[in-house]
C-alpha cells in the first residue's frame, strides 16, 4: 500500500470527491522527499507535480510504483472529469479487428493509439499499422467484389 497522509487534510473544494487530489499528491510527494532526503516543496499542485515528475525514473524503480501509478491514474481521471477533458471514444467503421473479426475498433481523442479493439486488449495499432490494416482490408474487399 502507498503512503497515507500523516496530517489532517485541510478542507477544500477538491477534497469532497472520492479521490482527494491534494492529499494524494501530498502523500506521494512526502514519500519521495522523505525517502530521498530532499528539501520539502510547497504544497501546491504545481510544485508537487514538478517534484514527482523530476523523480519519476527513481519512482519507477520503487516497489510501490504500482500503487503510485494507480493513484495518479485515478487523479488523472478525476481531473479529466472535472475539467471535461475525458478522452472521447470514436468507433472506427468499416475496418474489422484482425483478431476477433468484429467491427470493434475504436480510437480515443486524445489518445496515444490510433486504434484499439474493444474485445481484444492486445490489439492496438499506431497510425502506420492502422493505415496498413485499412489498406489490406480494402484490397481484400476488391478481391471479393471486383
Ligand atoms: Zn478484436
């Protein structure tokens, strides 16, 4: 389990949801500062995110990195909900998944992947692979319907 806030969390607008944004950032910042013997930073989002980002390679080598990743991912989701910047899912019509043969390819805006399958977690395509897939399936259709 990850570190928990040692001090009472001050009441604030961002502390009312399921994930208290500042408390999560504070606990991870404190963990990094303590374990690395660093000078504590101000407890504002920008200072804490800057510190955590700077020490990310070190964080990735810790045994608690999985908890860190889960909690920061949750923060991202909450933040995207609050700021209405959640990724939008778009169905990619006319192209089937090479694994399950379903019309289940989607892409998310914004997102790192050009396409992925809703049924097959391993089926992900970057832009170049997706274009090749579209071309290959278009050629296949030409052969069926000349
Ligand atoms: Zn599939």
